[in-house]
C-alpha cells in the first residue's frame, strides 16, 4: 500500500486521537459524547478515515489538560 503525505498525516493523527482516549481511559462512545460528535464520526478519526476539526482537537487537548494525566 502506498501512502501519500496526506494519508500518512491522517494515520498519525488517528494514533494520537486513540492514544489520548486510552490515556483518559474512555470508550470511543464516551469520548465522542464528551467532544459532542457521533460515535461514527469519532470512530472514523481513530481509524484514519478523516481528521477531527480544529475545534474537536482543542476540546480533546482541553480534556487531557483537565485530567492531569
């Protein structure tokens, strides 16, 4: 399989999203609810099918900061 820079970026972003959720010890459904998106949308982020919006990323980073983990 050949990766373009864009798909490689999405995969890297997907790993970061997944690592953050694991760090917070939340399920995909719980994480989606806290961010304010559907489970389906969140699942696509973790699987690298699309990228989260800037606002969603900010919310996730805020959750990480608030958790102190």
